[in-house]
């Protein structure tokens, strides 16, 4: 069965600190992996995606993610967070051709000043 | 590019009435659109997938007679919640993808409150 696990429901980091959000997936075929960010009451904005090739992908707002097939992981990282990064982050997996996405439960990120 | 809009952004209605939510792709042709539902502090759950000009495919457990989806053009899909009840109150989000693209772009969502 297809599934995505985001082990951390809520993470708090200080502004300027580094960040890593974890994502593990289970998918029967070649996974297409995504990270989306959602601000309160808003839709989802695509941060980055991985389909194939270089396993370290760069996204918007200074985010990057690394695909590790052996660990079935696609963790999101940022070297130095800003207060504006406070939001809900969702990891999702799908197949080729924008097939339906399976989302993780989300990780809420709080930034301490 | 890849902008998706939804209208209305929020709606309050009385129990038993029907509500229509529009999802538009503003700068691309969306051959496939998706409708999701999100409860507070929860993840997104796919309700249905619609391809332009054909009937929507509903996920298991989603009542197709209650949640009517129409994808009449390459830029517009509508979700109609028929005979809405308080338990239908939720945040509804659509997404769209173009042609053979592999990415879904999401709308800003519509908050439905049924009194």
C-alpha cells in the first residue's frame, strides 16, 4: 500500500538554526516525491520535487531535499530558517503523470525568535 | 506560472442547501483536476480525480451523488456539495495538472461551514 509517514507532528526551532523535516514513504513503483508548504488557511505551495536523477534537489525559499532509496526517505532541509518559514509542511508521493498523491500527516513548524 | 484559483474562498450555508465551488487554472490547460478535503489539523484526503470531458473517479468512501464534480473545460472544474450537512464542513482544496506533466498545482482552498 502507498503511504507517507512524517514522524514529527510538531517541530520548534530557533530563527537562524538549521532544519530537517523527516519523510518516509512506501510506494510500489518508481516514486515521484514532493514537499509542499501550507500557511494557515491557505492552499499548498510546491517547495520542490524529485522524479529522477540527482538525489539532492533544490527548491524554492532555500529548501533542499535528499532522496535516499535505500531508506525510503525524502527529508527536507534548510540551513538557516527564517520566521516566515513557520507553516505546515507536507510530504507527498505519487506516480508518473500526476497520478493521485498520498500525503503525510504534515509537520507543523514553529520558529522561536 | 501554474496558478490555480478557487471561488469562493469561504462560504457559510444552511443545512440542506447545495454549494458550488469553482476551481480554475489561470495560465495553463488542466487536463486533470483533483479535489481534496482537509479537516482541521489533518492532512489532505483525495476525494476524486476528474479529467476534462469525462466522469470523475471517486475515492472509496466518497459519495458521488453528494459531491458532484464537473470538469467541463480545460480550465474549470466545479465541486457541488448537495444537501450539505454540518459534517460536510471542511476545507476543500483543488489541484490541477497539465497534459503529461507530473506535478499538481494547488488552489488556495475553500472553507465551507454548514450551519
